[in-house]
């Protein structure tokens, strides 16, 4: 073969090998997420429970700072005690994300509306740590994640 044909063949082989390595890495990270994300999610839920209890203890007379957590499998709801609005979150292992919906409290005789907000990606960093990604930052600490969820659910700034 001519040199340019050899070069073309070499580049094609390199491209195929590079794609194969990328696919292997993607599958490896997906396996890590499937194995470790439920552990992180359970720790986040436990932290939310603790934080909501601490808020009630720290501010016993301020219902605007109180919230309630309810669970349904891998899904949770954090409801603001005073306003009645809620944040619903579900771990979605197939989509490698946490799906988020917000319930907006309506007038007295209207049904609350459930609005899909977003899907927060769950990723593996270069150290193979599973984390939630927001604004290109990786959050693997359940306390930080809990704070963000409670602030959003209860309307804290």
C-alpha cells in the first residue's frame, strides 16, 4: 500500500481503539454508579432526617423552618410545614441521576400541582467517587447535599 493509505488505515484503527476504550470506561463508571449511588443516597436521606430534626430543635417556635420527610422506596419528599410546598426526589439508576419535582401549594380548594424541575446527574469522578453534579461541581458529602435539598424544599436562601 501507499504511505497515505497506510496512514489512513492506522488512523482508522486508532479511532476504533479509542472508541473501544471510551466505551469500556463508560460501562465501568456505570457499574460503579449502580453499586455506590444507593449508598450515597441512603446517607443523604439519613442526613436530611437528622437535619430536619435539628431544625425543629433549634427553632421550636418557628414553623417556617420546619419540614417533614416522607419516603417511598428510593423516592423521598421534603415538605415545608408552613407553606405545604414539597420537593420530591427519586434516585434514577438507569438515568444515572436524581429526578426532582416540586409541588407548589395552591389556594385552599385547589389541588397542588406537581411540576418536574430537573434531573441532577450522578457521576463518578477521577478517583471513582460517586457524586452529584451541580454547576460543574461534584458533591459527594451527604451534609452538603442535604443542606441544598432542605434549602430548596423549605425556601431558604
